[in-house]
């Protein structure tokens, strides 16, 4: 299977803390993307990092990519209750298809 | 939000009946995808399309067929529904960008229950 895996599967933190989730994948990629899914909704794209980039920022989000280890991490700083959602990584190997991980369920307690 | 609509949003049907789910986009994107989402499995690709009448199988295509007769519509058909196909189905769209693709935009899903 080419499916990525997120770690941890579930994470519970207090509002204001940072949340870190990791993604591992198995094949060479063009880019890696992170998505958020609120309960009962479709996935929403958060950030994309290309294979030749090592770090990228967007607001309170920081993504790192280590292609030698085939892994990525998503850091959400100063978390808010509204960040409660499931987070997925997806890899684009340039074959029209995206491979999604199994997701991390984040719960931010107010 | 990207213009992507799934219908129906909810459906309950019986084993052995045919079911068709529709995905409609107004973005003129080239690529369209059908996924199913089940607890513990994340999103798994069923079929995808890379142009009108151009489709290919994903990792869980058995029991499903698709058709794309025009750019904006991508249909997923369960020829004879089984209880194992109870799931939440998501459609997504993306477009070509350089050597890769634009991020995918997702519909809000169809919750399908097969009794």
C-alpha cells in the first residue's frame, strides 16, 4: 500500500498549546499537502509543500518536509477550540492520484 | 468554496439495488475523484477521471463503476449495492499545475447506508 500514515491517531490539548502531527509516506513525491476535515464536512486544503522545500509557513501553521526520511510534520501554534478537526496528509506523486493518510483527530479543549 | 456539489447528500437503500451518486463541478477542472471514507481507513480512492470519458481505477474499485460524459459531471454507480459499501463518499476536483496538480477541493460528501 502507498498510503501515508499520520501519528498520533488522536491528540487532545488545551487551548493555547501547540499541536504537532506527523505523516510518513512510502514513495517519491512531487508535493505533500495537509488537509483539515471538520465533522460532517469535506476536506479543506491547508498548505502544500513541494519536494524541494523543507519548511513552509501559513499563519499559525508550520509544515516541514524531510524527503530523506519520507516524513512531514504539521505544527499548529497557539491552538484554538476551532482547530478541533481531523487532519490528513496527502502525497502527490504526479500520477493524477493523491494518497491520503489515515488522519489525526485533534481535540482542543477550551 | 470551490463549486462542487454532491447529490444526494444522504441515501438509504437495500442490498442488491443499484445506486448512482452524482458529482457536479462548476470550476472546469480536468481531474475528478471519488473516495470513500471509513473509520480506520482514511480516504481511499475508488475511481478517478483525467478528462471526459477518461477514467481509471483506484485502490478500492471493485463493485463500482464511473462515467464522465462531460467535464462538469462525474457519476459513481454501485451496480448491486452490498452492506460493505455503506460509507461516506466524497468527490474531489483538481487541475493541472506544472508537473503536479492543484490542491483538491472536496464536496461535502454523501452518506450512504445499505441495509
